[in-house]
């Protein structure tokens, strides 16, 4: 995978944040400081920008990303908050706490941000620069930790650049992160559940809601992110590497193929295909018993696309 960008280091002043915001509006990637670790940010409503986040990280699979928002009001445009979720948000935001809540129905968040799930991880970071950037940008920023896949999270601009120089458009350098570990993640399904321990201690969360958190038991499923058993699975049977379409099938195309009901990318552009993947799977599901899928090369983002398709095609 060849990504060759000139990564600009931006200051934390007004001009720097306006530049960062403009890059995000144009679908570019900006590493930003948060109080926990640096995030690799892109416009959470722009599928191609989110696809580029996965490309820059070199991840071989799609896992749901945290959507960072300026405040609870912005969060509620994208997620539905139960009483417990509201209490936690009111008490600990801004701060190192991510709440995984049901996705609002008609939000314009990209399906790739939530990896096709009907829940969304939301967080209001406490770092003043993250906060200012979110206000200037005015929309949610999807951001995993700003490290290459398999590497440890970055807590300084130097760490970020060691991994991502030439792979992102810019970094806002605000020095080292205060907390240094990722946010604590709480889900509600519907009981409050600890999905990942992190910067906010479990005890204070339990004290706030007045009960013990369940702990996430992934069951037989592998615990690696992106392999969550809750991942969206279509009802239709998926037949991969289809070079032709049978009578009872519809085709999810890739590249210059004929007869596709939807085509992930007619020009075989991986970023475009990744941006469309979850949306198109949702759209085609229910239209036929079997969805045939054109072959997709296992290079670059193709690895993550094929990983997702393979799991969707696995017998259940
Ligand atoms: O402190 C943090 O949380 C940092 C900073 C940048 O905010 N971000 C971070 O993101 O650690 P990441 O992508 O490295 O880890 C996010 C985790 C992933 O393991 C993902 O599976 C989980 O959050 N996650 C996000 N949305 C989810 C959802 N809807 N359901 C279940 N898990 C979710
Ligand atoms: Mg990470």
C-alpha cells in the first residue's frame, strides 16, 4: 500500500485549528491530541474519509470507531441515551469515557464509522485543543488511536509521526497526553457493561449509577476488535468471488462488471469500496436469498473488505 503525503505539523492556535478543520472538511486525516492518547481523526460523516483512516492505520479488518463530539447535545444527534447513559455523560463528560449507545435512525454518520453496527461509541474528550477543534469543525470526528495496526497507542506527536508520517495530512501538536491510556468504554445492552477498562476507574462509574457493571463476556467469539460477535450479519447468504451471477442471486459488484445491483466501486477504488461496503450490504439484504459478490483483490483496504465479507459469508 503506498500512501505518500506530506504530513504538516499544525500549531494549536486559531490558524492551526482552522487549517485542521478545513482538512477534515475536505475528507483529509488529522491526528489530534486528546487527554488519553492521540487520535487519528477524520470526518465521521464522510465514508471515504473513514475508509482512509483504516488505510492509514494498515488495519486488516474494520472495527467500529469512536465518534468524538464537542458536547452531550451533539452526541444526542447521533446516539440515543438511556437514563444511565445520560447520568454517566452528565457526570464524566468531558473526560476519558466512551459510551456505546444505540445509533439514531436518520443520523448522517457514515456506516463505516460504526462498522455497520446499530450502536455508536461516543466520547466528549476533555483536552482543550480537541474540544476547540470539535467546535470549529462542528461535526463528529471519527478517531481510533493514532498508531499503526498492532503498535501501541501514541501519547505524543513524536509517537504519532513515528508511525504515521506520510500517511496523514496533518497533526495538531499539543505535547504529551495527560492520561496516557485509552478511555474506559461502557455499553448498554441494556445493562451497563464494561467493554474496555481505561482512563476512568470502574469504581467511580459504579458509584455514579449505583450498581455493579457487567463485564463483557465475548463468549466463543475472539476478543480482537473488529471480531465482536455483535457485528452486523446479513440475513442473505453471501457467495464470494462470484465471476458470474446465478438466476436467484443479486450481484454486489466491484470493478467494471455487468449486471450489478450495486457496485462497491466501478473503478475498483478500494477507498470508495470500503466507504460503500456496510451501506450496500444493508441495502441489498432482503432483496434476494443470495448476494453474489465480485472478487476483490486482497491488497490495501481489500484485506479489511474481504475480512468483513468472509465473516458475513460464514455459516451461522
Ligand atoms: O481514548 C480513546 O478511547 C482513544 C482516543 C483517541 O479517543 N481512542 C481509541 O480508539 O482508543 P480505538 O479505535 O483504538 O479503540 C476503540 C474501541 C475499539 O476496540 C472498538 O472495538 C470499540 O472501541 N468500539 C467502538 N465503537 C463500538 C461499538 N459500537 N460497539 C462496541 N465496541 C465499540
Ligand atoms: Mg487503538
